[in-house]
C-alpha cells in the first residue's frame, strides 16, 4: 500500500531521514515510535505532501506520490498530481485543526462536496453517520469552540473518515488532550481499526495503545528505522540497544 | 516623453530645498510637541491631561488640509501681520503630526515594563532621573519605528503646502505642467514620485541608524523589522 | 479679511457646508470600497506567491505608500485624458484614494492572513481542498474579521484626506468653505465650522473603532 524507497529528507544541512526503505501492506496498522526529532512526524508529513522528498520516491496504492510519470521519466510531482493521489489519504493532527468558522457539519461536508463531488444530501448523510459512530451526533450544528479537546479530536477523526480514505495518518492525536479524554479517543481509534480495512500509520507516545492496536511497530532514531517487529515481540524483547533504552525511559513514566 | 527630462528635473529640484526645510522644520516641531504632549498625557494632573488630550483629539480628528487653510487664512488676520506660507506650513505639519506623535510617545512609555518603574523607585531615584535615565531610554527604542512611519507621513504632507503657495517640489511641478504637453505631464509626476521616494528612503536610513544606536545602548540588537506595522494604522 | 465670530453667519453657511460634506463622505465610501477590494487582491497575490505578479505588487505598494496622495491624484486626473480616458474629479479622486489606501489595507490583510494558524492551512491541504476553497472557505473567513478595526481606522484617515482632492477640482466641504470665504472675506466661520464637522464625524468614528478593537481582540 505504501512504499518508501531510498527516501532522504533534508532541511538545509539537517538530515531528518536518510535512505529510508519500508513497506506497509494494505490494511496494516503500523505504529511509529521513537524520540522527538527522529523523523516520525516527517514521514507522515511527506505522505501528506506537506513536505517533499529531497531524494528517493514514495508510492501509495501503486501510484507515485512524490513524483509523476511524464514522458516515461519520473519528475517531481506538481500540486495537481499531489492533490489527486492525496485524495485517498487522510490525516488527523495533534492540534485537531478544525475550521473555527464552520460548524461541525460544515467541517465534515466541506471536502466531500468540494473535492469528491458528493451532493449536499449525500455528504450530510455521511456526516451524520460518522458523527453517530464517534458519539457526537447531537453536536452537529455547533461550532468547534463549544466542544472539549477530546470531542474536537473525535470530530477531526470523523472529518478525515468522511473522505473515505484508504490510508489514515494519525500524528500524536492524543498528545494535546487532557489525560482523562485520551482514553475515549483511543477507544474510538481501536473501533475504527477493527471495523474498517483502512491502512493506518500512527505516531504516538501511548505505548499501551501501540501494543494493542498495531500489527507492527517501527522504532525510529536518527532518521532511520532501527527496529521493525510485531508489538508483542518489540515490547517484550527489543533487540536494538536504542530501542531498549527508549522503551525503558518511556514505560517508566509515572 | 523624455525629451525635456533635464529641464523637468532641474525645475523640480529647485523645489527640493523648500520641501526639505518644511520636512525638517516639521519634524523638529513634531518631536517637541510629541514629547511635551505625550508626557503630559501621562501626567498626574487631570488638567494637564485634559489639555493635552484635547490638543491630540482636535488635531488628529480634523483634516490636515483644514488646519492648513485655517492657519493660512485665519492666523495672519488674528495675529495682525502676514505669516510666510512656509512658516504656516511648518506650523501645521508640526501641530498635526505632533498630535499623532504624542500618542506614540504615550504608548511607548506605557509599554516599558512596570518592573522598571518599580526598580527605580526601590533605588530611590528622583522622578526626573527615573524618567531620563531609566524609562525614556527604553521607551525610545519602541518609539523609533512608529516615528519613522510618522516622519514619512510628514514628508508626504509637505506636498499639501503646494496648495498654499509654498514653492516646494509639487508646486514647481504644477507651475511646469501648463508649459509642456501631456506626455511630459506623466514624466513630471513620475519624477516627483521618485524624489519623494528617495527622500523617504533617506529618512528611513537615518531612523534605522538611530534605532541601532539606541538598542545598542540598551545592550540589545533591534528586533527584525516586521513589515511596517499596519495594524492600528497611524495614517 | 475680517476676523471675528458671527453665530448667525456660522449657522447660515451650514447647509452649504453640509452639501459639500456629503461629497466628502461619498468619496470616502467609494474610496474605501475600492481600497478594501484592491488591498485584498494585493494581499492574496503576495501571500500566494504568484510568480510574476508578486514582486510587481510588492514594488508598487512600496512606491505608492511612500509618495504623496496629492501627486498621485494629479497624475491620475491629468494623465489619463492623454490616453483617451477622461475622468470626473470624483472618479479620479476615488481611484486615487482607493489605490493609495489599498497599499495600506494590503499590509493589514497580510497581517491578518499571517495570524491564521499554520495548522489550518495544513488541515485544508490534508483534505485536498482546492486552492480557492482554502482561501475563501478557511483562511479569509478567519483573517478578515480580525483586521476590521485596522481597516476602520484607515477609513477614518481617508475621510480626513479627501479635502486635498480640491486640487483636482472636487467640490467637497473645504472647497465650499473656501468659496464662501472668497465671497464674504470672513474665513474664520467657514473653516472652523468645517473643522468642527470633521471632528463631529471622525471622533465618534474612532471611538467606535476602538470599541470594535476590544470586541474583536486586536492581533
């Protein structure tokens, strides 16, 4: 589903990702863990075309994301191409990023009507269904500012799902929430993982969630994947010294 | 369109001295009035504050053109003798921009953190020393960018003096226009714009240099220049 | 010239002055609309970094902001007839005002646009919204309300600069005041009444803008 091939990402002199190769199969749930600055969020941002690769290629569902084929050669993708390929990738952000000038309903139907070409009725029906699933159906005509952080994040998740993505990117989606709201959001994500076959890439510090939710955990450090295994194995018996160090520090948090 | 360029430039340049005199005179008067009125706005005396506030609101709230004509027509009759147009012009420039300047001064002094004021109280500095040695040097750095904008406004306002027969650049242009064809008219105005642009850049250069020196005195480097603050509009 | 204050005279000239003031207000209203619209266009061009237009707009705004409105008004009024477009004083004046103040309002809009959090742009991107929707649906609705007080201040400033358009033949309140003075040789009442009229409009207007600032929460 997702293929990173020799990807390097530099910001000026700062090499954030180097020679990165990995694959994610359709329907897989992969969690990326590692210290800050290790490049995990950059991977999500590359998939979302919020950044572009310095070297290497990214393919999603068989199509090049970062580049496009022009006259038999690969050239860096233009905005139109990126937007095309990106249509089936959804992202949920740490800061929710709901549009404050629209109601919850507005937030949910904006992209499906403008991008996927759904009629207002279809988009509204889908919005209501999704809000039902996240448990916020009654708040549909309110403005985001009236909702708690956890509620806003659930709306953000619904908004991403409204586009019927084949890939869902979750960027530390519970890090900005009050601790008591975190569980609700994680439970929702688990339900989504179980009831859909969306490929999910998740960056998180919630190790418990990572263990329950993922098929695979990738440990990042210094812009490289240093360990890649099923959660049962990685958490119980990490091989790489840096992984051991990291898990020790993180799991000992009060 | 460019045949008479040397003539145009020399004629317009003949107006530059008056423009410069008006600008410099206006700036000096502005600084004086802004300082006095600005500090007066912060006075403990209600009367002083009210007088200053009235001055500021009247001169900010009425049009500069009105003020110009008022001083030009009314003042000589009131005072009894003729006033040179240039002097009337400088007076209006100073009074008008001094009112805006007073608000800048007030704002800058008020923006100095209260802790500075309290620290100098703790050191038993006299009110005079407190102002001169502690508050004003810090306020000064805050004031320089808005005053830069204000002085450029003043420079632009000197063009209005052409309406009361002061022989500055714009008036020179207006005298020249009837003698040349329409194509040249465009050139005349473009050259005028360029002259003002150059003068404006010179003002900015001086103000930036002052900003650097004032900041250095405080041991700071001046903040990177945000594109001239538009919010709040000192126009 | 006779100096003194005659209340009867002062009141007698009020209707004529009011006629002139209406023109002043009209010029302000039209000029402001132009400045709001054009300034927004400039700001969006600059923030979208359109390749050729961006530096042109930037250069123009710098030049136009730093030079006198009076010269610009003369230019527009006197030069356009050369290319066959004859404009009335009001039209030329409104264009001059609008163009000049667009240079100020574009900076105001830019500040407002910059104040919209990056996350909003990213979320809109993540939803693959087309560019015009990002601007119209997400960014501008958040940017513009915040800058309304600053725009309001510029309207007031413009109002006070309208009188200089008498130089290109606009008959507004100061023109009328000067005409009356020329007839009666009494300058004090016309000019003072004109000044008072300005104050009566601009002072309450600034108070309103300050109140608007507090409601909107200045950037």
